[in-house]
C-alpha cells in the first residue's frame, strides 16, 4: 500500500515546467512570426520557436564562458 501512495505523490507538482515552456513557446512564436517577411521565414520561425530553450541555453553558456 505504501508503494501505491508513493507513486501517486510522485507526479504532483511536476506541471510548472511545462507551463513555462508553453508560455515561452507562444511568446517565441509571436516574436519569430512578426520578424518573418515571407512564408518560408515564417515556417523557419515556427521551427525555431519549438526549440527556443536550446537557443537560450546555448547563448547563456556562451556568455558565462563555459
């Protein structure tokens, strides 16, 4: 019975990261689509919006010199 309780509690509180990612995705979509001056740059903007955390981590590590 204790294992079942532990498994049920394990999933609680894990939704905050996905909410932040979702809001960031929407913001990135709006930004990249506004910057696009045609159809294909808009498509590229959608693809960039899907992987925006990778860009953020890359440039953060670049700034700190890692």
